[in-house]
């Protein structure tokens, strides 16, 4: 009977954790549709190419900042980006040529796979995200990235983001559930029933071992 009870408790814990993981994955997928990332990928990892990457980044953000003034949602952000793809390319090319390089520039806007990344006080879980990518030359160097919606890029570019500013800006555009998901160091989600059953299973196991 004791073994049967133990198996039953383990089954419930397993089911609870399974649905907890499934729920978390659904929340991550939902989150990925509420954000737009911005990546600038350097031609190479040489110091010169890395500095050029940052100059291209700065020029694009300066150009986009006034266009994003008053933006309230991800759809507006997407519309602005799509309308300005050609201009973004021109801005990047002007900086590259000014710096004496003849690298091509590729602008890509779409959905891409990303690993887990950290930005200030937030963690973006690995997954597929909508992103604006600016690829300089061979695109074989380290990339610089930020979040263009919510507009963290512009806080970072104009003031240098702080933990407080990042938190305040994120809360304006995302639900509390989304904010909880991306807080750095957030532990894995478990269903409450799984936590309770796990607690009682551990007690049961200790009692079983007792003489």
C-alpha cells in the first residue's frame, strides 16, 4: 500500500510539473509576440569593425527616436519599422562609407531564434522573437542588441539605462505576468498542487524510513 501511495504522489507531482512547464512555455511564446528586438551585427570582431557597429547603431537610433515618440503598442512599432526599412539602410550605409568602408548592409525584419539573453534587470528567455536586424558586411562579428519595443533602446541611447528606468518602462507596456517572467533570476514556475504534493511526499518518505 505504501508503495502504491508513493507512486500515486509521484504521478501527481509529475503531472503538475508537466503542466507547469507547458504553461511557462506558452507564456514565453506569448511574450515573444509583445516584444521587438534590435540587433546590429558587425562585419567581424576586429576592433575597427566593432567600433563601426556601434556608430551604425547610434546613427539608426538617433534617426528612429523621434519616430517612436508616443508609440503605445507593438503594432505601431512594427508599422514604423516597416515604413523606414529603406531609410534605416541608407543611414547605415552613410556611416559605413563615412568611415571609409565599402561593406554591404542587409536589413532584415522578421521572426528569428534567439538564445537566452540578459538586458539590465530583465532576462529574455530563449525562443523565437520578432526583430529588426542590421547585418554589416559578412555579419561574422559580435552583435549589439536591445529591445526596441518596449522602447528600452531609446532610454539606453539617450541616458544609459538604469535598473529603475528599465523596470518602469517595461511595466508601462507589459502585463505583470510578463514582467514576472522576465525578471532576472526568476525561478521556474510550478503549479501549486505540485508544490503541495511534493511537500507531503517528502514527509511521507521520511515517515516510511522511520523505524
